[in-house]
C-alpha cells in the first residue's frame, strides 16, 4: 500500500524515440484525432500498443465504471474511499473540461504538463513506429496506463462510455460497476428499445470474466435481470444491486446518493476481496470486514471502541465533498449562485430539475434562469419539452437557449437549432429566450434573477461548462 500523503509522481519508461513535441503540440495532435475515421472496431491499435509496452493493461488492478450517467462522479467517490483505505488510486476520466490533464488523475491530482508531454511523445512515437493510425482515446488510454504502472498504483478506475470500441476494454477488470442504463434518447417502440438497451448492457459488460464482480445502481428490474444473465454467462460474480442512497449531505443525497452507494460497494468489494490478499490494511479501515467476530461485541471490545472510536462510512460521507469540482458543482460564492452540470440527455436533465427543486426547498430562490447549450441531436425534443413543462408548472423561471461549439473530446454532434428549441419551449407556455452565445445568455440571465438570492443554471453539455470557465479566464482547473 502507498502512503498517499508522500507519494510522488515518477518518471516514465521510454519505448520509442523520435520527434519531441511540446505540450501544445501534443494537445494539437489529440485535438485532431477525435474523428470517427480513427475509430478501431477491432481494438487492434490499443492491443498493439499494449503488446509493445509489455501488456501494461494486465499489470494493474482495474475497476471499470460504465453506464449512461453518473460515471465520473462514481469514479470520483470510489477514488476517495479507496484513498481513505491508504491505497494509491489512478483514475482515467472522460471527458475533460479545460485540459487533457484532467483525464489522468493520481490520488485526485491531475498529471503534470511535463509528464503528460513525456508520455504523449513516447506513445505517439511508438504508434508511428508501428505504423498505427490511433484515435485520441487510444493515445490517452495508453498514456494513463503507463503513468499508473510507473507510479505503482494499487488500483486503477476506468470510466468508459457505451462504446464497444473504447480502448479501456482491453483491460480485465476486477469489478465492473454500472451506474444505470437508460437507452436511447429518442422514443421507439418497446421491443426496439429493449433490444437497444440489451445491446448497451452487452457492450458495458463485455470485459466480464471469471472472478470479475458485476455491481449496478440501475433501478430497472428488466435491466438488472439482463445484466445478471450476461454476467453469469461470462463467468462473473453478480452482486446484489444497489438499493440504498449513501448518506450525503442534503440535498446531494437525493441527487448523487446512488452514485456514492455504488462507489461504496465497489470500494468495499475491492478491499475485502482483492486488496486484502496482497497486504494488511490499516486498522482504521472504513470498509474492511472484521473476520471471526460474531454476535454482540465483548465488554473489552466495547471499551476499546469507546476509547478509540472508529469513523463510520456515514461520517465519511457527511464530510466528503458531494460534487465533482468543475463538472458538477454549485458555485455559491458567485452572485447569483451558479449551478454547473454537464448533463446532455433526458435522464440527466431530470436530475438537474430535481436538484433545483431540492435547493429551492432548502432556501427560497428569488429568480431562476436556466441556460442551456446542447450538442445532442438525438435528444427527443418532445420528451425534453414535456420534462421542462412539468417542472415549470410548479416552479417559476426562465430558460435561455444558446448555441455551443463542439469541442475535441466532447461527445455530441452539432449544436441545437436555438430558434427551434426556443419556439418549442414557448409553445408549451415556458418563458424562453434565444441568445447568440453564452455571454449574451449570461447577461440576460443576470437581469432575470436577484443578485443575492437568485439562482442560475448552466447545463446541456460539457462544452457549455468549458465555455463558462473560459469566459472567467480560467485556463486550468
């Protein structure tokens, strides 16, 4: 086990030599390689890179976190729990908001520019030596695995999208954690929807093998039955699905409590099933199960517990930051208060609106403005408008719709038709305004809400959140 307080970033291993690019040139290289033309349906590119680097994907323990929504937050919570157990934890996030460095995190600290540049040069030059034509995710995945191996981490958390070609699928995870599967945004007949959802589940669980654990926070009985069948067929161990919410501070328990509970289960399984086989954990462990103790504790044990009280998991959650900074965050120091969220599908939008209601219960909001910038063309606009119509029946407020630029590494196609969306909202008697850009939308919103007690929401895509931070002059999170 590593002491996370003194752990330092180590240098990389060099496999290939060649052109030495600057940090900016590495970023330009990655920016240019998000096109579908670089997608590798057979995962051949990442497999060849992995072979060249002596199968680094098999040299580290991995936990795969997949599903439709809540993956980054679940990974963030899992990393915090495992660090509390004195483990060194690497995390590969997706997407990033301002810099690629955010994707590669060691003990909740992003990789430095220098190490990012060194690893980037090495992997890119290796790919060129092998005459490969890699996608940006191939390069980033291999950089992350090398970085984590070089730092001898105990466990790696890998966030993956519902994409069968995601290069992280070369890993053989100890645990596969599924947040939830919501299927396509566009409504279709039930049989078609069921088939597409089954396909998404099959993709999510494609790396399950003998001794892998599969856990899920999904609440659909049909989805859970499908997951259990796939996990069993592949020889994995199916664990009981998440039924509770972790005891996060209000109002986050209702918003993110299921993600936290999934993280708790993933961390607990890893600690008690895999980590304990390699080393003895610290006595202050939150998650280690005491072996050999049954029934009520003895008088001596009760006395010891009173003299040396052990922190409970509930206490851990109460003091833990309940959001993922920069991506899912309430900026309560701003005037007015701002909620940032990268939500881009119906399920995520529904969660945002729930969050606004809970915050309104907590303190009365004097004015509400929701700025939406979305690049998800597959969103079912009819269902989207119904969702907002229902919300505004009980809550007063305004929606400002603005275009958003598609950024490298962010999912989505092209920006919404702002006028079309605005008119669709107005037809449902929702107060909606079209804006030319985020700056104009922000100015409109500030005029609609009270500076001290108003509330402003910026959501719809990772790109709109990126634009917000850039408008504030922030270059690195």
